[in-house]
C-alpha cells in the first residue's frame, strides 16, 4: 500500500479541507476516463485520510507506519500532535475573574 499523503501530495498534518482540495485537484488532473489507475489510487488515498476518524484508523491499523502495536502508534500520534499553549497572564486573569463572578 502506498502512502496516501504522498499520493495526494499533502503533509501529514493537513486538515480536512486541504486533503479534499488535493483530492479534487488530483481528480481534475487524472480523470477516470483518461487515467483510471491513477484515479483509483487517488480515490483510495482519499478514503484512507478524508477526515479525522479515517486518519486515526489509518494511523492505528496501517502496518507501514512505525509502531509495533496500535497502542504504540497511537502514542506516537499523540506525541506528534501540537500541544496547546497556555493563555497569556492577562487573559488568564480576565478568565478567572469572569469565572468568579458567575
């Protein structure tokens, strides 16, 4: 199985909209009437990573990715996910004041 991110030419951190745009660009470039093999590869790649649940299934159960078990692969995925930054001090102070008044 080929890497769907390489087939669609998107980075692994791409969102739903970017993946859909890449899929539509690929379909325009390789329509099923003129290039059925390339179209099928693009369609399969899109099905694997089209939305967050599909990408999670791909990360968990694709054996080409690093990780001996689905749990290890999931841990690697979580470690690579962006970490939310804490609120700046002034915003945190305003938030806590708003919480205390309710």
